[in-house]
């Protein structure tokens, strides 16, 4: 499994490969509809996670690199569920100071993700970053996302928590996995 979530920079490189110079998607931000645009010539958020992407586009991205989205079970394994822990970093409550991950900003309309390589405590036993927070992630399972996000409640940070999602929004990104 990829160590980090797919970043806007990674996705921009993919768009260039596909001969495109911009990505635009309407998506939900908390309770508002917003338009998310990547302009390849001016993108200053290259290390932020790719958001506002539907499950099929995420699958296509992974496929272009010989990868796939992880299944729900693969995602949980990489997060450490077989170790019997509650969260990717262990059993310590995510609200402990300093917070274990980027989550809980439920009243914010400002997209407040952190860089995909910035996870000082949200690290799984396999070294996978940001599985408990930052952005939730699409899985290969139809309309199922895993993990917590910057604007979600504490229960989303737990490994076993899944939720249904059908449309792009500012709290869901993705990462890829090699399936051999």
C-alpha cells in the first residue's frame, strides 16, 4: 500500500500524462456545494491530499500506475486491525494533547488538510501515514470510505469504522495499493 495519500501534486502529474491541464469538480464541503479546481500552472497545494474526487476517477488514477484502490479489508490490515488496536497509531485516544491526527474541525468551511507527508503520530504499524485522519479514503468496495478526516468526529478515526459515500467531497481522498 502507498505510504501516503495521493497528493494534488501526484494527481497533477497524472493529469499532464493524460494531456489535461486542469481538473474541476463540484463537491460537498460540510453542508455547502463548492467547486474544487486544480490549475496545473498555479497549484500551490501540491503536497495536500487530492480531494473532491469520485471513486471511479480514483480507481482510474491507480490503474494507470498498475495499482488499485485497497479493499476495505486491505485498508484495515494496513491500519493495524490485526494487532487488535483501535486506531492506526495504537489505542491512545485521538483527542489526547497534542492530537494524534488531523480531525474534528466539524464547524469549519475552510478546507484544513495537512500535507500528505506530515503525520508525526498518525502512523500505522506498517509505516502508512494519515490513516486515522487528514482525509478519509475511498476503498475498492462500492461507495465505502475508511479513515477519519479533518472535518469528521472522533469515531471516524477508529480502524473498524467505515461509511458510505457516493459523491466527491472535501473530506475524501484516496491512496493506492499494488495487487499482485
